[in-house]
C-alpha cells in the first residue's frame, strides 16, 4: 500500500514588492528582480506538494498548514487519516536534529549568560539572546558545539578605540544616566557594564571564528554602534564593532572591512571612529543622521520615518551591490538591527516580518552568494520589546537551513524550555526536604494518624517547602530576580492562609522587600469534570525600580512590575503538569491583567471573550497602560446605548490538558465568540466627552 502525504490548504497569493513612485532611488525592475530571486530560491527549497510538512506562502512568509492527512487508496476511494500540524512539526524537528549531527550548517553562535543583564530604564528584552538560542535548539538546528563562549575584552583592546578618561567616567552613574536617558542605579551600573563589555568580547571572538572558518558567525549581542571614542550614546557604552576591527588591525590583518549597518538608527559611532580610515567602509541606512555623515569611506543614507519594505529593499538594491563590488571586503560585519520592525516600541519604521527577512537574505546572498565566501559576522544591534528576538530567530534559522521557520509565541517557547527542565527533575526531590534523609517519623508521616495532626504539610498536597524552592530555582525564577539586583532572594511557603496556600519571595533574607506573592488552591468546582488550579492573588513588584519614560505606571501600581508574569505563569503550568491538573483558573482584576499572555489564555465563556475582544478593538490605538486607564476612567462606551463599559473580571483559564484546550481553543468556542461579537460593539470616548446620563455596565 502506497502512502501519500497531502496538505489540504489553499495557497495564499504571494506578496509582490512594488516600487514607490515618489522615490528616485528605487527602480521597479530592480525590485521585481529581488522578489523574483527570493521566490526562486524559495521554490528550490520547498518540498513537493505531496510531502509531509508542506509550506504555503502566507503574507510573504511560509507557514505550516494547520493539519496534514494520510491518503490511501481504498475500495470506495480515499481513506484520509488526520495528522496534526504539531506532529508534523515535531517530526521535522527530529529530522533536523538528526541531520545536524551528521552535517554542519556552517554557522557558529557566540553567547554568554551575561548578555541577559537587565536594565529597567530601557525596554530591552534581557532574554533576547537566550530566546533565539532556545528556539534554534528546540527546532533541532543547534548543538552545544555550535556555541562559543566569549571572554572579557582586555582593557588594552578597549583603549584601542575609547579614551581612558571616558572609560573612567563609566563608573559614575551620571554618565550612564546621560547615555540611557533615565536614572541608572548603582546595581544596574555594574550589570550593564558587565553585559556590554562581554558583548564586546563576543564580537571579538566572532571575528576570529569567521576568519578562521571563512564562514558565518552570529554574536547574539553587540552592534553597539552609537559609542564614539570619547562618549557613549543611544544605550551604547562601548563600540564592539570598532574594538573588534582595531584589534584585528593590531594583529596584522590588512584586508578591507565592510560594516553594513541596517539598524533603524544611524551607525554614527562606528562611522566617526573610522572617519579617516579608508580601509574600513561603513554603510548605514537609517531614519535620521545622528552625527556627521561624512567619512573617507562611507555611505550614510537617511530615509526618514515610516519606512516600509519597498523603500528599504529598493534602496538596498540600488546602493549596496556597488559598495560590495568596490570595497571587495575580506571581512563583513553586519549589524542586523530589528528596531525597524513595525511592532518595535521605540522604532519609527514599518517593516514587516517578511520584509525584515528579505533584507537579511539579500545582504547574505550579496556577500556570500554566487561563489563568494566572504567571512561574515552578524551582530544584533537594536531591537526592543519582547518580540524583537523573533526577527533574529527567523534570520538565524534561515542561515542554518535556508528555510523560513516561524518562531513560536514567547509563552510557548518558555513552556518548551520549562518542559525540558521538568523532564530532568527527580520527583523525590519535590516531595522531600534535605532533613528527611533519616529513618525518623516526620510530621507528614503522622498526618491522618494522630487526631490533632490535621495541619497541611505539603504545598498543593504534594510539594515540600524544599521542593517549591527547588522548582523556583530550577525554572529560573530566582535567577531572574538575581538579574534584577536581588542577589539573595528568600522564599516562604504559607500553608495556613484561609484563601489558599501562599508562596512569597522576598528580596533578601531579612524579608524587607516583597517581590512576589502567589496564593492558590485546587478545585473541581469551577468547571465540571475538571480539576483546576485557582490563582486567588498574584503580586509581582520591583521595589527598587522607578517609573520612567519607557515604563509608565499601570492603574493601581505602587512599584513597577518585575516583567515576569509569563515566567511565573509558566512555572504554575509546570505545577499543573506535575500534579496532572487540567489548567489554571483566575479572575483578572483589571483590563491590563487580562490583556497579557493572550496566546495562552481565554475567558472561560465565549460571550466574555467576545466582550474583551470588542474592548481591545475599540482601544487598538492605545498602549496597554492607556487602555487600562481608559477603562478605569469610564471612557469606553457601548456603541448602541452609550452606556459606560465597566470592567467585570470574568473568569479566565489557561488550559493545560487537551480537554480544556478543546473547550476554549476549539472551533465551537470560536464560532460562539464570533456570534457574540456580532451583538457587541464599543467605542472610545474622548477625555473631555461628557459622562452618560445613566452609568452602568454594558453587557
């Protein structure tokens, strides 16, 4: 019997690049050529339509079809056996992992745990590098031997670029306050210097590896292109690219070096360092000039704000090939900034995910395609918010496989990482304390034997206090707090609270600063036939941080948050999986609580989910803090009646078991949500609009 795998999906039309009619630099035929070349490459690597794991091009990127089917000829035609997409993707991951063990893709990564330093005054994703590496490993593209760990650069190497007086000034928090545009604490000062100095070491190592292998090396950090000889700026303390190049020169390397900087912000620091050096050519496309655009070997083009795919790709095609041809570099350093993405919180460009990847592909094809094998270093450059890592991940995956592999949501990536850790846990370590290693009877042994011994001794009926702390440690919760400056967090487990068992984490052993308070209990009453873990109360706060220009207070906040809600929810999901529970149940106290982790959670009832989606649609142009404040101020109105829409805090669930997932993510649920959306519509009133005559809840 012959099995044929087919994908029952319609092919979406390809996105075609069109030339901007008002731009002199862009020629329509050139844009067509770049699109055609990318598409031809894509077709060469696409699987035939009859093979498993077929891709369809959707909105300029390939995506897995939602399901697969196995067809076998039968007496009455074809027998179709459904094969879920997650099974297909798991199979492809296993194949990539097996293939990687026998074939090297030619790409090295440079990474150090110091790259994960946290800085509260800037919306940096301190997990950016870690997420990229985790994604590549999860997809079977990365082995341990593919990753190299850098060392601190010597002071001698830093002094090749930066003035001694400037380096000395970095010990003053006022200097960092000027560079970052907001106050920097003493604890953050040490951490950010350590982080960026290690990134300099990473770029130095990346140049060594690229030249040695004549291949591609990706430093999962770096691109600190605003730092000049005597001053830092734009969140950059050291110029890692300049330090790496000047070190090569000191070691006798004489070939031309080309720096291609496609960060949305001007590479002014690198250009200034090499302004009089004809052997280092700096090429930068950016929104605005940050410094003198003139240099003896430089192309600096300011494209303005609102730049989209067409303008950027057209300008690249018009200008970069001639530069590469003229320079004939022996080494290329590519700053692949992602702050030009449309969803970047600090960016002003409108690049799509497909456009960003086309940009990266074009650069790599230009410097390493058609018989060229120029050693190339990729550094990350700018990129802000917790989605910036995905653009780098797509690029890195393409470098390794020549395929576009879509990264998962942040929450799913976190759970994948947590599950790998959970598989390595010893169940006995979660239920015992170190002091239990004797033959003596413990209090837990006597519960149920002695009439007076009814006090609970296990968290959620299973975990010892030691086991709770071990889980917090192994899943990185305590490490994340250490990164935020709490070097010695202390854990308390309270099993006697009448509203639920409580885990508290304090900032130090003296328990003076409360960082986390989580109160939970198990129930079978919330959803018939299911056992859920109910979160009665969750507090996450950062008492040592301050609100600033990039961190506005949400309604009810006394201190800034820790930025760890997804991590903590992931930790609770692991508790559910260990205990065999169906999911997490909670009632959000405000709009901004419900709006987070939406890829994982849904309202339990479809009509409440529809109501929330209508609220979100009405406030689509507002930030999360602004939207939550608008709801609190009564500015959200029912479009039909004009009544004020109040927050009602209906129950939400984060499903863990297949039964609950089917209930709140299934087709029937979505159909009910769509039907409910037909009956509800909200609008946002202006700040000065009069309140309705009769206020109340709109349902």
